């Protein structure tokens, strides 16, 4: 198949491009390189089945493709809050442009949505049926509401125009090719530990997240995209739940060194807990994560040793 990946030079996008090429597809990757890097796809430069185009998804694009994966959007809070209006535009205009193209060329289109649509959840763990608890006017809203609006657009194009959609809700995912200055917790802790700097825990560190290793996530993406039983939304994530304090201690144990844990102010609207209910992915995709946090962290640490 010929497949378009938006945000393909980013952390997840570059792993997805690798996987799609490995499966024998042609891949066109479009990315404005805001948080993505050419180095993430440098190994694909001479692959005749891969094409990179520097392009911003808020502007329309046209390619004859059979599938579209829409991943373009900064995902780390410091990066998506850097220019919040642009973040909303990226989510909303990016979705409209992908859906318009999918309608025109009759492609199947996949939206990388997020557990952030659940906000600071009052139901735990979070099933897809939960509508969420989101602040519409806070610092995280550009991302959360942008992604929620993108889901709305996907389902309206599906109902109104019969566009063939798939929507995944991704829970915190980590692994090689995260940017060393990405700002998300796993990369921050590993880079700090490797440099012997203080480990920065925001707040008391008792807030929880569930961390999925990138290879498990990409397997879930491809299975969701290529089945016809459901369009989603579908949670993909690892239900193993950890406090940030536990993550810091595990990172320190694996990296070694002399870093100390320090506490910094908790950012506004930081969700207190997050854990996916993956019943749907298990039953429809026969999917479950296979990489435990300790093993995935070890692999990610090996990667960051080559970067810092
Ligand atoms: P990332 O920042 O590494 O990748 C995002 C990519 O999109 C980058 O390459 C960036 O340059 C590109 N991009 C941003 N704005 C763009 C624009 N206007 N036009 C074209 N390209 C643009 O982050 P990631 O972790 O790889 O996230 C990929 C997708 O998955 C995002 O849509 C994100 O919201 C979603 N997601 C990720 C996670 C996670 O834990 N990694 C969790 C939930 C959702
Ligand atoms: N966090 C932290 N120290 C850091 C970066 C993040 O304690 O250096 C916390 C953050 O406040 C949040 C959790 O780790 O509670 C996950 O943050 P991240 O930005 O990775 O993802 P998100 O909040 O979007 O789930």
C-alpha cells in the first residue's frame, strides 16, 4: 500500500514509518520538524520506498494514498504550550486536511488521539465510554480540546461522508528517539540521571501514569488500522500504573549515579491518575502490551546514552 504518515519525523511517527516499510509498504512522511528531527528518519533517506516532505498540516496537501496516519502534533506539555494557538490549529486543521484528503481519495484515515481527552479523570481506570473531565480554558486545553475536536471531526466525517476512520487513544508512551529536551517525564528523568543532575519531580510525586513501550504501541496501531470490526475510539496503553516517585526511583536504580530527587511546583491541571482500560483492544485486536516498564526503561536508557 501507499501510506501517508503526518508527524512521521517525530518519536512515534518515525517508529511507525519503520514498521510500515518493514511490512512492505510505500511511505510518504510529512512533518514541519517542530518537535521532530531529520535524524529520526536519517536511516530511511536512501530507501526508495520512503519519501520525506517538509510541510505543515495546517495547509492542505494532496497525495494518492490508501491509508493516512495522522500523528502531527507536539505531544509534550512544554512544547504544546509554547504556541498554544498553533497547537489547536495543528490538531483541528490537521484533522480537517487529513479527512478531506481521505474523503477525496477514499483512503482509510487514522487519528492519534490521546488519554488527555479524559482530562483529570474521575473514573479509574478509564474505559473508552468515559467522556472525561477536561478544563476547557486552562494551559493544557489547547492540546486536550484540540484533540477532542479532532475526534469530533473524525466521527462527523464518518457519519456524514462515510469516511473510513480509525481513532486510537494513546496513553503515555516512551522509548528510543524521544527528544532529549522533550520535557516529558521519562526522557527528563533518564537524561537527568545520566548527567548526574537532580531528578525533578513535579508536586509530591504521588500522581500516577501508565507507561507503554513504543514497540507495543506501534503493534496496536497497525492492528487497529487493519481490522474492520471497530472504528474506535480505542485505548492503547500499558495498564501498569506507577507514581512519579516510583518512576524516579526505578530510573535511578537502572542508571546508577548520584542524582538526588528534588521537588518542583506541580503544573496547573496536571492529571492525578491515569490508567487505560484495555478490554476493547484485548478483545478486538487480541492485543496486550508485552514490555514491562523496567525492560523498556533499560532499552530507552541505552538509547539516551548515545545522545547525552
Ligand atoms: P513528537 O512531538 O515527537 O511528534 C510529533 C510530530 O509532529 C513531530 O515530528 C512534529 O515536528 C510534527 N508536527 C507538529 N506540528 C506539526 C504541524 N503543524 N505540521 C506538520 N508536522 C507537525 O510526539 P510523539 O510522542 O511522537 O506524538 C505523536 C502523536 O501521538 C501526536 O499526535 C501526539 O499527540 C500523540 N500522542 C502521543 C503520546 C505519547 O505518549 N507519546 C500520547 C498521546 C498521544
Ligand atoms: N513530571 C515530573 N517531572 C518532570 C516531568 C514531568 O514529575 O520532569 C510529571 C508531570 O507533572 C506529570 C507526569 O510527570 O504528572 C507525566 O508528565 P508528562 O509531561 O510526561 O506527561 P502528561 O502529563 O502529559 O501525562
